[in-house]
C-alpha cells in the first residue's frame, strides 16, 4: 500500500534547484548555501487533538505544514525544504489526494520543496519537519526581551479558539454563518507569518509564535529572558468576526488564552516602533502593541482599570489533568 501512496506524493511534490536528491532514495540531499545557517523545526498533528474529527483532509494538510512554517517564521528563517511522516489507518488514495491539495498549496506559496518522509499504517497522525535558512546571528530567539521593551503581536487573536468553542454547538450557524466561517478558516488554515518574521530580524529583541495561547507563549519569552510582562487586555487585537460573535468577557479569554493563533508575539525597544511599523507594512502584516516588558518573572494581563485579570488556565497543555 505504502508504495502506491509514496508514488502519488512523489508525482505531485514540486522540487527546487537546490534539491540534489528528493523523494525516492534512502535520504534526501539538499544544497545549503555557504554562509547561511540551517534552521529545523518539527511538529506533529494528531487526529482529535490538533484538529477536530471531521476536519477535511486538505485543511489537515495545510495546517500540518503551516504550524511548522510558523515555527520557522518565529526564528526569522526562510523556509526551504520539508519532510512528511504520515501515519494512516488505511491506504486511502482519495484522502491522500485531498491532504496533498492543502499541503502542497501552502508549500508552493512559500517555495518549499517536499523532499522525503515516511508512510506507515496506524492512527491518523501527521509529522512534518521544516528546514529553513537564516544568516548567522540573524535568527530571532525567545530570549532577549529587556525591561522597557514593548510587546507586540501580529494579526488578531482568539479566532481559532473561538471556532473550536463553536464547533458542534450549532451556535455557529445561529450566530451568523459568514462570521463563523471566517473563524473556522483561522482554525483550519492558519497563515504562517513568514514574511513578518523575516522583516523583524534585526528589529525584534525576542520572538515566539503563538500556538498555545498568548499569555502562555509570552510566558516562555519572559522565562527565556528573565523578565516579566504586562499586557493590556483592551489592546489585544480582535477580528470583526470575533467581535460579532462573542461578548467582551468571552472574547478576552479566547484572545489571552486560546490556542492555535499562529501569530507572532515579539518584543522590541520603544525606539524601534516606527521601523517595525514600516517593516511589517512592507510584509503586508498588521501588528499591535499590547504591553510592555517589566522587571520580575510574571506575565500579568490588566483590564482598563489596571486590575489584574486572572485566567483559570494559562493555555492549552497536552498532559494536563
Ligand atoms: P525506506 O524504507 O528506505 O525508509 P521508504 O519506502 O520509507 O524508504 O521511502 C521511500 C522514499 O519515499 C524515501 O525517499 C522517502 O523519503 C520517501 N517518502 C516516504 N513517505 C513519504 C511521504 N509521506 N512524503 C514524502 N516522501 C516520502
Ligand atoms: Mg522509511
């Protein structure tokens, strides 16, 4: 079974000039340009955990690559190659074709070549490794935030978590099919902020992609930098769809703690405000200043009156409970 599936993948995977040997041998060979560093990220998507049962194959394919490109984006790396390890309950060619529609669509948009992988039988699970390039010393890291830096986030927050909250409740259709569809798209087809990440190299002091919820991921930036942060809840960017479907209280929880945003949260000195706005405008990505880095080791979310908003859960955690 597996050879037919691999043949289908091989027939559709695009290459690039720096791939010396792609799918078909025991391993792939790629040419890493002199003077650049190789940046690697890997992420697994399991059915029922990382995408709801019933997610269409094309969306699973898109998301499997998107979450990996998002990790490269957070490092300011330029994506180049990827591998794909698929565990499938059965040799389902139609499922695979749909999966490849989404996966290869996103790969083509970012000029990424699929150069290898593994295909096995088992519970539905997709593991992608993405390889990217960055100049020495240019990568953005989680550590590096300094007290006094501003905290920024790209795009809007909470949409994907809102879509999950609506899934299967029937509330989506009642609330407004168009807005609900927009939220669902953010869950199924996250846009990795690759251009924004690259534009921030040399400008941001620290960067992370928001996958487990803003406060949880900002907490990683603070831990890595030995600093704390204060975030203004009212400053958190919300999409029109989120505003239309959720009252403020529910919205805040989704924006501050909801997972699967795949936006970039980064810090930078106040003096770089204008340069960052220019760089991100050039990348076609909106960004919002949401708070500041402070001394200490806590991430505090503050309401308009300056009172601390306490979350009952800091973000999505896999082995909780
Ligand atoms: P081996 O047994 O030597 O690991 P495989 O039969 O698993 O070889 O794979 C054969 C070729 O097909 C290899 O080049 C491998 O990288 C590629 N391949 C297997 N599965 C996938 C996949 N899901 N996506 C892309 N390439 C794959
Ligand atoms: Mg193999």
